[in-house]
């Protein structure tokens, strides 16, 4: 169960500074400052990310408290992302959370970012909202992760499989960079794909055992495909951009769905879910719905603002931990790598 307590949560694992206030399973505020500085570098620059967190964090926390219309004295716990993430970025959130917990004399709660992405499904926004039933399977897809997780209970996670190299979000972003699109490239490929033929081109498929994924081979085959075609026709990308995006996107999503289908068949679980920034992709959403239909599954996809990195998901995870009295001590340190379960 989630707890009936006001909790302040902070997320700072990568390039978004976010603060949220939760009461039970209802979000009272979720304020995020997205860092634009990385766009010019075509990827997140860790040193710059930490500095931007340092600049943004107090105004963001302040804005969340004002928006939720709560007093600092009402806050009953402070939560933060312990990891996985960039060390410099995590340290900013952890330090501010510790200072606040100390000043307010309330417990501190450390949250696993990957667990939080999944628990975002339990944020209540609508009266008639349905929630996944346990156990369910969740595919967490983002710029840093690709994981297939069996969720047995709110705080009981079992990793079925994950990427052995690049995350699927990276496969989108790196291809977009090659095509001369901006950063992050995933949303741009998604947009351009809408006007293209998804069957125009085929890409190689990596063979990976079990429920694991691999995207680095696909990325390399995409690079050679572009280079070879540009040698024959310097305008190849310009003239076929929509078809390239649609075909590449279909291929990446097909790889994800194949493993998801294997998990449905082998576990017999009928509630299936998506999490992470790539869950915003329209092809992922379409193929997920048809997978659900085909196997008689209920499909759960969180609201967009709870898919990309945000503190609301840290807050809901903290709400479960609060009811278990799962607090941490002040000497806790962030972890760059953390397993989901
Ligand atoms: O979860 P997230 O906000 O941050 C990480 O923890 O990584 O995910 C960001 C990733 C980026 O790789 C971005 O390109 C991708 O999500 N993304 C998309 C779409 N929207 C965001 N990828 C494909 N299609 C989209 N519509
Ligand atoms: Zn994330």
C-alpha cells in the first residue's frame, strides 16, 4: 500500500531536475526543469548536467512546494533517486534531500530509478483509472535502459532480461545524429516516420539468448546502410528520410516486441506495461496494443509526463517505501549502477 503522508521527492539522475509532492497515490505537484544545454553536443555532457542541477534544484523544489500548496512543516519524508545515473547529477539530488530531511527532522527515503519508472503506473490521476494487477510484466525503455521486468509486488522486482550493450533510446538517438537530426533524436525519428514506408528497408537482427536485447549490431548495420547508399547517391538521406526513419523505427520496435511476446508466452502473465521515455514512441504504442489484443492482455502505458524522467515516479515509489518504514541513513551514497531487483 501507498502511505497517507506528504512526501517530497527529488529526481536528478541524468539531465532533468525534478521535484514532486505526493499524498498517498495522488501527485500534488510535479515540476521539471529540462536541460537544453546538451542539445548542441548531441548527447548529455555529465559535467554540464551536474552544474545545471546545482543551478536548478532549489528553484524547482521551491516551485513544487508552492504548486502543491503545502507548508514545509507538513512534509513527512524526503525521497531522492539513489541510482542508477550519473554520479555528479545524483550527488546534487542526494545532498539536497539529505539537507532537507535533516532540517525538517523527517526520514530520508532512497529510491531506485528503474523501480520508480515502473511504479509510475500506480500514480492515480483519474477516478476510474485501472492499475496493473500483480504479477505483471513491464518493458522499461529509455535513453539509458532496456529492461524486461516481472513485477511480483510493489517492491518485488525480477529482471527477466536487459540490453547487453546500447539502450534502445540510444539506438534512436545515434541514428538520428547520423541522419543530421537534433538531440534527442527519438521524437524526431518518430515524427518523420509518420510520413514514410516502414517496409522500404530491412536491417539486420541481432541474435541474443533468452530475454536479453542487443542494439549495437543494429546501430552498426544502420551506419553501413547509410554510408553505402550515400556513396551511390549523395542525396540518398535527403530524398528518403521519411522511409529510412519509418523502416528503422519499425525494426527497433519489432525487436522489442518479439522479446515481450516471448515473455508473455513463457510466463502466462496477462497484464503488460511500458515505462521510460521511449514509451512515448507512437510505433511502440501501436505494436504494444496489437500484441495485447493478440494475446488477450491488458495494456498499461503511463501518461507522457510520467514516462520521461520525473520526480512524480520517485514520489510514488517513496510512498510505498514509507508504508514499509523503509528509510535510509544519512551516510547513504548514490550508486551509478543499480539493479532493478
Ligand atoms: O526516460 P528518458 O526521459 O530518460 C532516460 O532515462 O534516458 O528517455 C529519453 C529517451 C531518449 O533516448 C529519447 O530519444 C527517447 O527517450 N524518446 C523517444 C521518443 N520520445 C523520447 N524515442 C522514440 N520516440 C519517441 N517519441
Ligand atoms: Zn529514466
